[in-house]
């Protein structure tokens, strides 16, 4: 696998409304843990669309991994121009940092938001053009990642699922480590 789309729930779907939420750290550590063996197996590109939540946190993880794995690249393929237009200032700043540090950045449709079809087009395009999907998803709690999962099924692409249990395992490991010291 050379290229991988990474996605998951939007921040608000997880009940996360600011960048200081402790859950973000656990999600990022879980993504980091899942990416390492893939990088060792030859993963070169992580692709995100830049949406708030898991995608942006994955982008931050990739940027931190680039220090140890300089061959790793981050691409941001945005669904449309100015997707951040109506976001809060804190979210815009985080997004802009990712845009400036990504190895490649381009909107899929070179115009502002017009209709939900642009989001479906983004999902299909990203899945079609990559080797697989890594997604944080709970099969008991539908949400925005479901659209990527449907695209992956339609294009018969491999799906690597990060479950809530996997994130909880990282939380337990961190707590046990803290208890030792």
C-alpha cells in the first residue's frame, strides 16, 4: 500500500468542541500507532480532505512522523475551494498550518461549495485514486465516515478500521504508564 486516505468522525460528532480536549491526544496516538507498520511496509502518501476532526488530527500526526520518516508525504485534496470559510478562527488557524506544511494541496472542484454532490465526488475521487482507507469508525454510531466506507466498498478498496475499543486501549496504556511513575 503506497497511498492511504485517513478519515473518521468530525470533531463535533465526537463531542469535541475545542483543541484542548483530552480525547484528541488519544486519537492522535492511535492513528500514529496504526500508521507505523504501514510506513514500514512502504506507505508513502497519506491523503486527507482537511475536514475538522480526525482528518486534521491525522494530518498533524503525519507532519510529526515526517521527522523520523522523511519519505512520508501528506496530501490535502480538498472537496472545494474555501471549505474553511465558515469555521471558527481557531479551526481556521489549524487548517492553514496544515495547508502550508502539506506536500501537496489542491481542491478537487476548483470552485466554492455549491452542493452536497461535491462531497460525494470528493469521497469517490479519494478512494478511487488511493490504495485503501484508514477510518476511525464505530459501526454502532453512524456518522460522516459512512460515506467514505460506502465509496471504499463500491471501489473494492481495503478498509482498515480504527474502533473505539482501539482508542480505549491507548487510553488504558497511557493510564497504566502514568501509574507506574
